[in-house]
């Protein structure tokens, strides 16, 4: 039997970083509270013992208010591990020890891990390990997930206490509180339905007024929540006594965080700075990086020419040159853009700026009956919609969460970037950066308006409660950034090798046959024509319609389709062919449609698993309607202006 | 007074927390009666604000912070909630324009003033009835 060891602690203290250091895994780490939203397991063999580590979402206390906190709490209560590691941040130990005192009542073997000691040392804070162990009654290990300090020590300690006897841990409150706890405890022990829980823990939670516990127990002779403040006060008094013995600070160190915050979250320039940063992000991802993309494009043109010239059989050479190389290649051209975008998102997440951006715009979100917290999920949506939807688990209000999940797909994810870039560079050569930036801005506006609309139709709630923790700024580590970019970008490359490759081959077949190479008489044109009846008012012909159909698999496929339908036999002239077919207004309305319509398969999957199957259908219909209306609007406005 | 009225830069001691779900949430974040909370800064448009609580930075909206009752230390009080009596001005929270406007009424750091009614202040220049917006930006100490 493997030894099961769970990591719990406040949000953003470095649980996942430690978990990665302990198991050699690469789970998602970032510098904001609420990154981990599900239970993750990993195995490590240490001195012949198999240890099964479990990483949990962060939680401020064991009373849970949002879904991720609930997951952590349920795990500890219903799947109590053999050993519990309570991770506390060396720079804010008070909050961490509060959770420790709560967890101690769970009646499990516990180790107290003080993480980020590297940062504490830099700030001139010394932590007395022996003293801390003496006062808490459990083994204490000081670690740094960044330098690797203390990891082996932690593994040794785990093995040591796994073979020793369990010690009863208990924090004794003052007399009045203890009397009530004892009274409730004896009542709970006699109830069979409560047998599986630690009775003392339940009694304390009941007196604290924890909603789940109160729901479980119902009313008793004592009023639920009546000692809420006494219990918290008692714990903090105790913690302050411990910390007085344990912490040695050598003078005040002026921190970088304050100075940075003064500028980045400034009263007046905070919002302009945010917008400037966003604009710089996009120009970096679309323009600075462009020469690399051009190089890749040249390479693929060369390859498809080579294939055409060197393969005698016309059908096969067309499959390779027009189907595979131009289908997959037309997307791979955009890999540098996508990696660049992830690089910047990575910097935002690692530095600690992300929640500050949410803070800066919260007032605006409040008007829309949302909170800055959902704005954070929106920002993450620039990368990929799926993790952005996952991150909504940290939103404590169910109504706000549903609305955010349904609106996040409107935010332009990186997969839509190739579509924008292709169209913008063909039609709006000079204002390319501006056009793409505008589509991004539009996607944010649409997402926000969608939230307002959904608020109106689905729910008539009040804005939810907002708490954001602003983590201290951290210098992003180059290694972490590269890993972040690689793991996010890899997904895109894998898609190119699987879905997009497959779609390209199918598309080629559909557009090559039966007229052997004339797409206007192909199967694809039949399909497109059928749909273009509906899309006629938007000005989309069968080619654009076909592209949209295939784009539901993954939005990048729109680009492959276009390059195939227009590019048979001639990769390099896609641009000039496109301009001769469509006017800028049609193209713009196509761009807008492509931005908003049906989320990709992966997104639909996560919508359904996060908030229910029902919403999957709602999302499809809803996004189609929005896309159609927006595109029509662009067409009408454009027709009127031009 | 409530936490939302405490000017940026000051600390206050938590007196009570609302008896609700939000209250429990606040307690779990460290807003415990008896502990100190420092107002660190406010967002553009004044809402939400950042608080230093239990050595970490937490943002709260004013609509939520208004539910947290706090007291200032050492006889400190904001003019908007000052009782009648004699006070000295400890701090004026505002930009140059605000300072100048206050100067005209002889409201300056270190000056002694009298409060003779709700938000009504008597200085050497005369008696002034202040609006809430202004009164909540003047910090006094009882003498
Ligand atoms: N300097 C330093 N930074 C650390 C250490 N441990 C973690 N970090 C950084 O702290 C941030 C948060 O780390 P995570 O491992 O994601 O924290 P978590 O506790 O899993 O966070 P949640 O899943 O949101 O609860 C990241 O930016 C890490 O790079 C450490 O020991 N030293
Ligand atoms: Mg984590």
C-alpha cells in the first residue's frame, strides 16, 4: 500500500510548486490565488517506499465558500490522507497557521511545511524551526520549492512520521468555548450519521457557523455560529504568541512590491497602464515576431513547390501540396505568434500582475454585475478558453460563475489568431496591428455585453462578493516561463498534428473530388452552398460557409480551408485571390462571425462538464445567434458607410 | 465607523463583523474582531480598496467593507463622524487642490478646531458646514 500524503494550505503559498518538486511532475503553477482547481496526484519513490502525493486547491480556512475550496475540504474530510502536509507561506505565517490549527483537529498525522524560505531570508526574516515544532507539536520542515531546499528533508520526515504513532493534536480554547465544544461533541458522538467525522472538529465548525456543517447537523440546543468570533480570536491570539517566539526580523526591508503597486494600480494611471500593456502585448505578438513567421511561410511554400515538381502523379502531389502542406502549413505559420502571446500571458501570471488588472477594472465590472474575478478568467481566455473556464471554479457565486463560463468563449483565444492574422494581412496590410487589436477589443466587449445580457435573462441577482488576494510581485523565472509557453503551445502543435491534419485530408478529399481539382464543382462546394442559403444575408459565399463548417472542429481549420479552396496549385497567391473575391466589408463581417460563433469541441466539452450538459446546447445556439447578429450588424453598417 | 470610511494609509481595529455568510468569509480571511487592518490603497474610481490583513493584501469592495465596524486608535476620528468637542487636525487626505480649498477655511494639519454640530466645524475664519465627501477626508484627534 502506498502512503497517501496530501498537500493543503492557503492559496498561492506554493503547494503545486512543492508537489512538482516532490514528484517531478509539471502541474500548472502561477502567481495568483486559485490556480489549482482540482485534485491532482503524483507518485514518488523514496527509500523504497511508494508515496502517493495529492495536490489540493488552496483554501483560506476549512469553511468553504467557493467550488475549489469545497473540493479541498471534501477531500480532507471524506478521503482523509495518511499524512497531511499543511503548507504555510514564510512571509504570511499568521494566516497559514490559522488553517493549521483547523487542520490539526482533523485527527491526522500532520507536518507543518514553511515554504518560500528563500524569500523570507531575503527580507531578513529568520524562522526558528525548533521553536515552531515545540509550540505546534508537529514536525516542521522549511522548504523552498524554487531552490529545492528542504525537499529531501521533507521526504525523510514523511517516512519518519509514517512509522511512528499518531499524536493527539488539539488546540485548547478558553473555558467557555471548551464547555460548549464538549457539550456538542457528546451529542454528535451519539448520532450514527456523524460517526465518520471527527466530533470535535464538527463541534467547532458548528459553533463557527460553517454553512455545510450546519446543513449536515441541523439545529441543536446551541445556536449555530454563536462563537464564530471567539473561536477565531482565540486562535489568532495563540498564533501571535507562537510567532513572537519563532520569528526574528532584522529591520524593515522596503519591498519592491509597494513601489510597483504604486504605479501599476495607481488611481489615475492604473487603467491607462493596463490598456497600454495590452496593446504592447498584441503588437509584440503580431508585429515584432513577424519575420519569423515569414520565414516559416517561405519554407512551406518551398516544400509544396518541391512536392508538386517532384511527384509525377497529379492526385498524390495535390494531396501533399494542396492538402497536407497547405492545410497544416497555413496554420503552423502562426506558431511564433501564438508562442509569443503565451509568453506574455505567462509573464502576467508569474509576476502577479493578473489579479491587479482585475482589481483595477473591478469598478467597471461591478456596474455589469460581475466582479474583477471574472475579468481574470476573461484575460486567461486570450490564451485558451479551456483553462479559462476551469479557472471559474474560484468564483464563489454560482450565478456569476455560470455567466462567466458562457461568456468566456467570446474572448479571442489564440486559436482564432491565425484567422485574424490571415485576413488582416491580406486586406488591411497597413493597419494590420490595429485591425487585430480591434477584433480583440471587440471580443472583450462582446464577452462583457454577453454577461450583462445573461444577467438580465437568466438571473436577476446582485453583484457577488469580491475578494482578491494580491500576491507579492515575483520576478518570472526564465525556466518557468519557457515551460509555461511550451506546455501551452505544445497543445497547439499537437492539434496541428491531429485534428488539423485530419481535417486537412478530409477537406482535400471533399474539395478535390469529383471534379479532380476544381473546387467549384467539388463535394465541399455542395456542402457550402447548402449552408450559404442561410448565410447569404451576411454576404458569405459557399467557400466562406464551408470554412465556417470545418472551423467548428478547431477554429484554425478556417484558415486551412480557405487556403485550400483558393489555393489549389498555388500556395503563394492566396492573398491576391482573396482580395479579388471579397470586399472588405464581407471580410470584416466574416472575421466577426468567426470570432463569436460556436466554441470549439474542447470548449464545449468543458462547458458541459463544468456547468452541465444543458448549457452546452444553450452555448451553441447562443453563440451562433450572437455571431449572426454581429456579422449582420457589421454588414449593414459597412454597407452604409462604404 | 465602518472600514470603508477609513482613509488610505491608516490602520483601524476591527470591532464587529456582520452576522452573515459574507461575515464568515471575512473572518476566514483574517478580518477578526480585535485585529488591525490597514488601508493600503484604492483602485481607480475609489472602489475596491486594498487592505493589509494578516500580512497579506486583500481587496474588498466598499459595499462589503461598509459592513465591517472598526475603531481608530488613540482618539483618532474622521470629521464626518466626530462628536462635538475640540480637536486637532491630524491629516487631510487629498490632492493639492483639496489642500488649498481647506486652507481657505483655515483647515490645516496641526490646527486646532471645534466641532459644533454634525460635520460643522468652527475655525478662526468662521463656521463651516462641510459635505460628507470633504468631511470624510479629514482626520482629527480629540484634545
Ligand atoms: N521564491 C519562491 N517562490 C515560490 C516558492 N514556492 C512557490 N513559489 C511561487 O509562488 C507562486 C505560487 O505557486 P503555486 O505552486 O502555484 O501555489 P499554490 O499554493 O499551488 O497556489 P493555488 O493552487 O492557487 O492555491 C508561483 O509564482 C511560484 O513560482 C518558493 O519556495 N520560493
Ligand atoms: Mg496550486
